[in-house]
């Protein structure tokens, strides 16, 4: 079996930015991967241990069937949890994840830390829920101090080059900056070049570990970190199609002596999160659920789902700044038709986001015209036709 070698991390300064770098090698290939932060956070970058790169490369190594050899030290707690719990569980339940070994020395030291409490802010429903739940929590040690935005994405929408998602991420950082200031917290922006490394992999098959690895690059900053879960605990499962389904297991296994991860939001449904955040004025100005656009486009699946959810809850009128509410009312039947189409497709999926919305509409006795269902026919026909072509 081939080996993925992860070498000792080091710092490289570029202008007012600092990079945590590691030279990675496998087979006859090699590459330098890095995490980049503003220079004020350089002292929080962890060069003592290779935890960040190890965790970020786990999906790659398991999918490519590569044992991992680490030149540096790995946190003792992390190494134990990976080798005895996480890796055996993944290889036993996901065909694409092979059983691999990690050859590394362990280090059980607790490093000097700022003991900050962080979470990501994308301005979506899940992240806003986590932020607003922990902004003024009674227990001081769990109260948020920092909000983060990480450039770790890869998608066919962006060109396959090193900066494929950088322009979008930089623009989104500027979008969320005033929201962070309004919330009275500090923003930590991290850039990486992992998008080019993972460009041939599906985002949902790798992204959680890339995210956890980025947090561990700053383990001397974060003592606690909240991971905003998309699904409720009842949806736990193992699937290569979306590895966030087992993040309740992941957050336990990637925690180390310095940083403890917590899963946030799985105790409620997506619609319940939407209802909760709709009582906070900051979301009226900054709620942004669009995946590939800087601003809400109103017509993609996530925008439609969120608009319909707010409409079902009777809260849509509060969001005229971020959604085109007039457009929704003018095309309401088309939105309902999209909902019916997605209800059918959700039969084969673990989540029931549109199902929650539909149930809420029924409970609030909101009438849906029969003509709205006609809008579901065309996308349903196209979906069946495409499926037949695949077969």
C-alpha cells in the first residue's frame, strides 16, 4: 500500500499574512498545503503538532487507500480516537473509505492557548442558529468570542485552479464582516489551497474533516468550537454522499487536548432553527442562504426552501432586505410546485426539509391551489428522463 507522508508544519510569512504549511508527499507526487491567517493570529497557528493536516487529509487518504506516515507529533487524544474509534467505524460502514493505518508519534501536552470559543458564520440558517444560541449563554466558558469563515470549498461551478473559490470567499467575508461587528465578536478568516487538492472529490464527501482540520490549525486560539449541524440527531447515518450525517461521531473523535468540538443544532429541525433566528433583527439584514451567489438569488433550491419556510411560519415579511418578497408572491404557485417536486425526491433522502415546510403550511391552514401542483410536472418529468438516461 502506498503511503501519504505529512511533514512537520512550519510558518511562512507573506506580507501581513502568515501561513501554516506542510509538505505532503504520496507516490511520486508532492505538494505544499497551507492555512493562511492575518498576522495577528500567527501565534495561534500550531507548529508543534500535525493535527490539522492529519485530520484535513483523512478523507483523501481513506478514499485513495493510503496509509499515513507523520513526521511530526499528533495529539495523543486525537490519535487514540482516530485509530480506535473513527477509522474502524468509517471503513466498516462506508465502502469508499478504506481501512488505513496512521504511523505517528503522540504528544499529550496541553499547549498554551487563548481559550477562545468559536463557530463559523456563513449567515445561513444553521450558522445563525448556533451563533445566536451561544452569544449570551449563561455559562461564561461557553460564550462565543470569535466567529470564523474558512475558504475550504471546491465545486465544478468554479474553475479548477488554486484560487477557484478565493474570489467568492473574499467577497463573502466582506459580506459577513458588518454582521460580526454588530454581534460584537471578532472575525477569524482562514484561507487555504485545499480546493485545488480536493477538486476531483465531491465536497460533501470530504468537507467536514477539511473544516475540522482548519480549526485545529488554530488550536492555540480555540478551546471550544461549535460545529453547526444541518440535520437532527435522528438522521445520523454513514454515507459517502454526505459525511456530515455522522458528525456527532466526528466531533468527538477530532477533539484533542486543546480544542473540544461540539455539535450544535442537531437537537432541533431546520424549520425550528428558522423560527428561532427569525426573532433576531440581525438576521433581517444578513440572512444569506445562497450557496453559489454572493446575495440571495430567490430561485435556487436553498433560497426557495428558506423563503417557503419563512412564509409558512408567517415571518417572511421581516426579510424584505435580503429576499425579493414581491417576486415570491407573484410566483407563489411556482414555488409551491417546486416544493411538491422536492417532496417526491425527499422520499429517497435522509432529510425532509421541504416536508417540514409542507407540514407547517397544513398546520397553519394555508391553502395551496391545485394549479400549483402543475408546476411540479415539468421538473419531475425531466428528473425521470435524466434518470432513465443514466440507467
